[in-house]
C-alpha cells in the first residue's frame, strides 16, 4: 500500500527527475533496456524511502544517488568486471599518468568540436566507471560539485580531480582522432 | 608541465568552467588566463569539449512507457479508481471504441455539462489531462481528427460535444494545428486541441472555469514530470501540456491567448492569428 504522503512525495521528488535518472542509468549500464530496469528498481527504492518519511533536501542528487546504487547492483550482477575495474588501483594509475599527458601533443579545440555522436559516445563509454559517472553527472545531468559529491559519496576534492581526469582523457581521445 | 602548482591551477580551470568559483576566484582566474597562453589554450579546449558533449551526448528523455509505469507505481494501489484512465492505458486497442462510447454518453448527459471541473479537485482534472497527453503520445494517435484546418476541427468537436470549443490558427506563430481529440476529464468529455512545434506536440484542453472565474495569469505546474500551464479567460479554463521547453511553452500560451481574444473581439470572423 502506498500512502498518500508517499505518493505525493514521489510525484514531487522523483517524477520530475526521471530524464536525469534515465540518462545516468544509460551511461552507467550502456544499454537502454537495462537502464529502464535500473531506473524502475531505483524508483521502487525511492518510493520506499519516501514512505519511511526520509527527508529529502536535494531531490535530484538524492535520486541520482539511488540510481547509481541500483546501477552498481545491476553491474555487480551482470558485469562484475566493470565494478572490479573501478577500484582504487585504477584511479591511482590514472592519476599518475595524468601528469604525463602534458608531454604528448595537445589536442586541438577544433578537432574536438568535429567529433561526431558515435565517437563522443564511444569515448565516454570508454572512461573508467568512476570518471564516467562524475563526468555524466556534471555535463549531462548538470549537477554542481556539491550535488555530485552527495550522489557519489566522494569528497569534493575527489570529484574535482575525477572530473579533470575524465575531461583530459576525453579531450585526448577526441582531439587526436585518426 | 610538472611545474609546482600545476594540478591546482588545472583544477581551478575546471572549477571556472563549471561556474564553481566565487567572485575572487573568477578575478584570479581571469588574471592567470590573460598571463598564460598555455592555460588559456587549455581553457579553450575544455570549452570545446563541453560544447561537443552537450551537442553530441545530450540528456535523454526517459521513454514514455517507463514514465507511465513509474506513475503507476505511485498510483495504482490507491483506493478509488480515478477517471477511466487505467483501462485506457492498459488496453490501447480498444481505446477508440471506448472513447466513442464515452463521447456518446457525454452527448446523452447534456445537462450535466455545467458541472465539469467544478465537482472534482482541480489536480485530479490536471492529472487526467496529463495522462491523456501521455497516452496520446505513446499510442502514436495524438488526435481523433487529423487536420491543420480549424474549420474542419471545430465542427468535428462541435458535433461530439455540447460546448463549442475555440479553435484558433497559430501557424503564423510557429505552432501549426495537428488536429483535435476528446479527452475524458472528471467523467465528461472535453475538447483538446493538438498543436505542433517541430517534433513536439502541445495538447490544449478547454474546461469550463469554476464559477465565473476572472481571467487569470498562466500558472506553471509540473504534473507527472510534464510542464503544465493553466490559465483562464472569460468563462473558460485552459490547460496546456507539452514536453516543449518552458520558454517555447510560454510563447505558445501567449500566442494562443492572443488569438482567442482576437477571435472573441472579431465575433468569430477573424481568419488568422498573429
């Protein structure tokens, strides 16, 4: 049974952000049908939380945190390797070579702008999970650093360095295409 | 590029791009950019990257089927069935005959028309209107009568409903007419006009205003994730629903109100609307 309060809060806090939820899920799972399942699962969780009277201050960040968790559970079940790769070791490695990218030829802004849809999508898809989710939340969902920090549970400093790293990787891929 | 402070400056650059700097930070950043061509080239690249991502990997709309299911999650378990929308969603193929039956009922209950929209809470009516709009998008049949000509749509509606609907031509304002349909709101048939803007559809439903409502400024609401604008002129209330951007929807509402007002003044003789 869904209470009237739960229903109203759901309509107020969840339904307006469905597009954001879906977009994030798509980039995390990489598939439209799976994204629908993940969003549906997240919405059920969200409704339960609202029924329990959880106060929600920043609904979008709150919902995206739930979508992210749902997506991680889904990945854990269906793509366990993706999760393993998102561990700390990979990040340390990425950070180390972040300092080296300065040495390779700088990608051109003009070249970046010419990239087509498929190339951009493939480049984003190719990012390690932690970078990808941060980039998607910032550029596609339009979240602030604070909201991203809340949604991912990472400190703001980490959000900033992941974002910088994600952009460096993308610029490198798109700017030096064949 | 390993000079001290490189990473901090780089993060500052990203924060500037993301609008996360305070005024002092912005001034500092502008100073750095002016002094360092490498840094400003990097800034240009980041901006190009952002534009590219926004243009080529935009935020996607959740599929309507998903949106519907999510609305149902919160609604179906509720006690009183509202309107006739659940069967309409569940069983699209029979909907047309169902609508026909409802329209016939409406004609048979002429005398009750004045009760439209006054007996039920307004949000119930709004939800029914939004549901009808969503249903129309999913079924791929947004209209019952397809016509860009208001002189076709108006008599069609008039033949099915006891109240004469205002049908205005907004093609010049960039919103060509797509047709009309009859929606069921608070148990009665109401006229809904469908206009187009590029690939988007706008449904405008006309209701009897509660009491002799004065003309009211458009109110913006969100129902089920859809932007909705409600206003009233003379004795009629209107509800517009669309997935257009708020700016475009406002432009539509303004054009519609102007055209309707003109129609009234001109005694129905005016041909086109500005």
